[in-house]
C-alpha cells in the first residue's frame, strides 16, 4: 500500500514525521514502532478483527494505525469526545480482538478481547521485532483500512468502513492538491483521527513525506497555547474544517506574519463562508484557498476547487467545487429524474471512492448505496442527502434534505440527540433545532416535554438534562439551549412544527 511503502522509504532518511509540542517522531521511529505493533498483532492475533484505538493524538496513535494496516487489519479510531456509552456501542459492533486505550478509560471490551493500555503499547514498541513487515501481511486491495463511526439517526452511531482501493483512488486524484511545496512541507495534524478529514494528512500528507504538526485538544482549548504552537509551527499547508480556521481567526495575529510560509488552505467537511474566505484572503495574501466537499461514505472528499476572486465576490454561496476527474455527480429530483443546471435536487456521488456500505448494517446501506454504470465502468453510488445545484461543472451546496447537520465541523443527526434525550429520566419528547448564523449552524437548541410536571426549578432541570445527555452523546451534541415546554406546535400534517419552534428562540 502506497503510504506504507512511503513510510518505509522515508525511514531511511532523517525526515521528521510528526511534531508534538516539544517532542518529535522521525519516519524511522514511525516505521519501527508500526512494524513492532504489526509483529505483535500477527503473532498474537487469532482473527483479522479490526483494532479499536481510543485516544486523541497521542504519540502511539499513528504507529498503532499503520501497524494495524501492516498486519492486514483495519483500525477503528475513537476520539476521547466519545462518552463511555458510545464507546461501548462501537465495541459491541466491531467485536475487536484488541482494544488499544491510549487514555484512561473504564470501558471494558468483550470477554474475548484484550485491552492494551499505553504502557502495554510502549512495551510492544520496545520488545517486538521492528524489522520491516512482509508485504504479504499488509491490507489487500479490498480489505478495510478503517471504520469511522458517525452519528446515526436512531441514537446509535453507524460504522463507515473504507477499504484500500477507496483510499488509493482518493490519493490518486487528491495528491496534486496537497503537493504544493518541496519536501520540507509542514502540514496540520489537527483533525481527530475519528473524523475523516484527518485522512488528508495521515495518508496523502505522509505519502508525500510531509511533517505532521500536531494541534491537539489541549491547545484548542487554550488560545495562548494554540497561538504559541501556530507561531512556532512554520506550517506550509493547512487542512482543517472551516470552523477551526474561524476559531484561529478570532485573533488578529492569525495572519501571514504568524505563518509566513503558508501556501495553501484546504477546507473540507462543512460550509466555507464568504466571511472566512474574505478574512483569509486579506490576512494571507500569499496563500490560496481550496474548498473541497465529501461525505465519510465516499472517502473524505470528491471535489476540489481553488476559490477565485470571482467566486469570493459572487452573491451565490462559495461553491463546493468541481468533482475530481474520476467522479461523476448526478443531481436528481425526489422522483429520481436527473436535473439540469440551476435546479436543486439531491446530489448522488458515483465513484471508486464510494465505500461498500455501513458496517454490519445492510438495511441502512441499501437505502443510501447503489450500483451503477458510469462512463462505461461499474461503480458504486451514494445518495448524499445533500441538496445541491450546479452551474456547468461547478457545484453549490444548499443544505440537507434530512435532519443531518454540521456544527463546528461535526456531523450530527438531530434525531440522534432527540432519541438520546428521551432516554433521560422525565423527558418524554425532544425536538432539536439548529440555529443558523452567517450561512452556518451557530448552535443547537432543544425543546423538551416532560413525562411529569415537577417542582424542580427549570434551570436546575435543564442542568440535569444536559449532564445526563453528556453521558450518552459527545459534548458537541449537547444543545447549548434547552427549553422546557408543555406542548409542541404542530403543522397541518400533524407533525411538530419545527419552523414555528425555531421562531420562538
Ligand atoms: P462527513 O461525513 O462528516 O464528512 O460529513 C459529510 C457532510 O458534510 C456532507 O454530506 C455535507 O452535508 C457536509 N459537507 C462536507 N463538505 C462540505 C462543504 N465543503 N460545504 C458544505 N457542506 C459540506
């Protein structure tokens, strides 16, 4: 596999693979630690079950990921934002043989699985063979490389497996967009590994021999640390969601003086607003801005376009871009008729990037994935649920046709929150509404009905609901505002009138 071959090649140089605060990991260390982890899995594993890795940007994370691939196994990265309850659901679905816990975690895997903590992993790195792993063990073309768990409308996350062929196809078309500058490039390593935008750095960036500059949760939560880190990073290539750049742009010092060698911003995962484009264009006159678009189900991204002055000045939204060369887009009406320019419909993606469906969920897969012929080739298609229109070969996003949203780059099914809220004591119904500001979701608000009226003051009841909910869903899914109501307004179909509720905020 290209990225594993490249790590082996760079391990013979003195290149740095990853920078963590004041610590570094060379490509040689990355190669050897991942070989040792693969050696451990090959010698001790009885099955090829995926390896679940829980943590957040620790030094051991990447060697475990590449080690799993070298042993022929997929990995399942689970970020620390997942509460215990969700992590348990992932373990139940995946049934791993090995569960790597790089942070303290009380969750235990199924009886047959082995839990490895940081010291176990370090011990493996130090004692197992770090010799190159025979390629016959590596993941094969149709083998899964990773499974990412994303919000599911039933209240249970769903797994999206992506195989080696999907990633190789992505890399074939994405590499030219990431390959901006010689081999001293420094690229952001900010997105949690459980979100697929991180694949840009972890597969394409690493295959190009770049140095990954780590920006972890701790830095994100402390502006002084974040800016200090950015200041000394000497980044040349930026990949993130627009939300992260917006967070950085809060400081006026986030400009070309802070990152004098920055050549390119590549955004993915949510709406890129005119405001952010204008801010970055003004503050980073030497960097270009690339907008890309794609769902996890179609391997990270399927479009890319450089944002031109005309696009920035246009009254339309910033386009999500042109499909990559191999990708076909179809915009279809609810009846399945293909639409022409300027007509809004659901976007379908037809590409070798499209995965094979949800992990162990044929029911869900059948609804969203399909087989088709595109330009004379058999390919898979994916119904995105995104409402889009096109003008020529340029595509524009105009919202969802369902209840999935993006908040600060996180993909959330509003029904996932609603279905978890009703598990809370004394909550009988919940409706979650995204509150918009400047082209994007600003925050979530929830309207709640109680099973029984109580004398508890509303504020205390709201605090309790938030605390209970945060045990069930990641913190970014806990609505900022909760309103306790006595009834919900309904529309003529008898459904909850979400628009009317939203107007009450
Ligand atoms: P995820 O699977 O987390 O990458 O989320 C995929 C969804 O994010 C897409 O179906 C879109 O709704 C949204 N999305 C991704 N990229 C963009 C973009 N550039 N502009 C607007 N929405 C986007």
